[in-house]
DNA sequence: ATGATTGGATAGTTGTACTCTCCAATATTA
DNA sequence: TAATATTGGAGAGTACAACTATCCAATCAT
């Protein structure tokens, strides 16, 4: 399959496929001559994945490249691979304030209240700090009670996901990294729809 | 308070404050002369809100303006105001396919399985469709079982939030719109951290 | 053999979010 | 009150991201 067939298959302009090649989001095809290369199903799948990540998941090309690199060449340590993957996903966290003492006070308090084990280096801690600070700044601080409720729901989800994680390391990395990126938008959409459902049932409005 | 004091208070360059004024994200101050206007606490609060929305929440200036307009002038109908607000929040949904018959097949199936009331016009339906399609395209389709588990967690959260919604309409709009925008990043961070917690407990790794 | 296509490089376009420069009118300070 | 600084407002300029278009010599397809 040559580049125009690949582009057609994926529903993208050829120029865009070339761009993804340049940017390292798409692995090069096998060169058959100085001006020809051939692509296969794996390239089609990769393009679909790229579009999923840059589209609904909302990643920038840089972020998508970082995620794909982790899936392509995971370290042997699942834990640190996941940590790095989460760091590449939006939203960006709060910068850790130059004085190293207690850089994430809100997040620390929240996680202690939840009784959760956590690694302060883990990017999600900074993300939580940023999100809590944003809510504070906007005058919509999150009560400890609400945090507990959200934490409980998050723990339920995590337990479900962890039970289904593949045992083979490579597959586990892919499951975890892509699962984080791809399932989050689903969860958010479901939450918004659940709000609507609850509102309709409660307020007795017929849509 | 003049513009430089306002900017200092909010920790922003004056040029940026002027930009937000031009873009209608910040309400104008009260003019005291041809080249002077005065600003107060409400402007400081608004700037903090704008930064929260464009930062951790990840809204574009356009999206933030749309959200703020809804908070400033909610319609008398809470239901449709919330619907419009959700439509302005990322991620963008799937385009509804020109042939009107069953534009959101995956989302419809999912919501029917969950037994949820929903309005097909509600933007979150298109968002769910897009997210499910992205997962499919990326080769990580979501099983009905997982969807049920996520849906249950979302319903728990929605029930909690709805119970605490203010009764006064204006406050209810603000609570719902800002709550959706500001609490989602918190939930995502908590989910990522819950994954880490569960992984550490399960795999017995010490951070 | 001859017109179309390819891979690869380079340049151009569009959109977003600022940031800078001016300017005349006003404040502030000496 | 004179000199200096600041202001609001408008417009232009900048930087970056994500494409998109143009070239070109080397193949390919007919």
C-alpha cells in the first residue's frame, strides 16, 4: 500500500500523513526504492490511534507523540512508565513552587484524608493540586466531604480497571496508558449525562 | 483600583488584562474620565475565574467567554442553560452524520443499556459518541460491562452533586456550570491517583 | 515513452493567545 | 504649576501549533 492508499484508508489528506511521518507519530513504511515506500494495516491502525488521541482525547501532537512512544517502547517498569504517561496527558499540573517544603498542600491534605498511598513525584498530584487551586480561586472550593465522595467513585473505577489489566507487561502498559487517555472522555461524558438524567428525574421535566 | 493595580492583584500583565477586556471575558470598569476607569474586587474575582477556566480546565478564550456569559445571564430555564453550557465545554462531540437516522448509535446503545433518560440534542451525547468511537478506532473498545461500571460511578457522582444544588435559579446555574468545568479535572486527577494507589497495593510496590 | 504518482524537503497558511507600540488625556509629583 | 508618569483604548506585531501547498527528481503504470 502506498501513501495515497494509506491516506484514503484513514480518511486523511496525503499532506497530513506526511506531516505525521515527519513528526514521528507514524512509523515510516518500508522503502521499496528511492521514491517509494509501502505501508500496511499497522500504519492504518496507527493513524486511527493518532486521530483518536488528537481528536476526542484532545492531545496536542507533542503529547500524542509522547504517549505513543511509551506504548511503543515501554520501560521494563510498568509503574514508572505509567507515571510518565500520566505526566504527558493534560491538564498540566501546578508548578511545584520553588521552596521545596510541601509543594502540593491541597493535594496532600486531600490524599491523606482519603487514606491513599501516593508518590509526590507522580504528575497527577500536581494536576490535583492545580485543579483544587483552580476551584478555590474561582470561589467554588471543594469540600472535604465532596472530595471523599469523588475519591470513593474514583477508587471504584480504579478497582474495576485494575482487575482487568493484562498480565503481560507490554499489554499492561498499552492497556493502562491508552485506557487512561481514551476512557477519561467517556467518563466525563457519562457524568454529564448522569447529571442530566438525575436532573430530569428530580425536577420532573420531560425532554 | 486602576488597571495596573488590578493586574498586579491578579498576577497578570496589564496587556493581558486589556486583552481580556477586549475579548469580553472581563467586565469593563466604571469610567471615571476619558482615560481612566476604576475596578473593584469583582474584577479581581473574575480574573481569577478566567485564569482557572483557561488554565487547569483547559478552555480556550472563546469557550471561557461562552461559559461566563451563561453564568452572567442564565436563561430562566436551568435545563437548557446547562445544556448550552455543556455544549461549550471540551471535548467536542462527534458531528451528527448528515443522514439524520440514528446519528449517535453507540451512545444510544450505551444509554439505553444504562436505562438513562437523555435528550439527543444534549451535547454530551455527541461527546459520548465521539469518545466511544475513538476507543473503537484505537482498538480499545469499551465493553458493555465496563460502560455499566462507569455509568454507575457517574450516577453516584451525579446524585451527590444534585443533592447539593442550590435552589435559587441563578446560584443553581453557577453551581452547575462552574461545577462541571471545575470539578471534572479534580475527578480525573483522583482517578489517576486511585489507579496508582490500587496498583501499589496490588503489586506491592513501595513508592 | 510518456504522463501520473511518490517520498522528501521547504515554505506558506490559518488560528489562537497573547504582547507591544502609540497616543492623547489625565494623574501625580516636584 | 510645570514636569513626569500612567491610563484606556486601538491596532499592529509576535510566537507557536497544526496543518497545507508547492517543488522536484526519481520511479510507476500504461
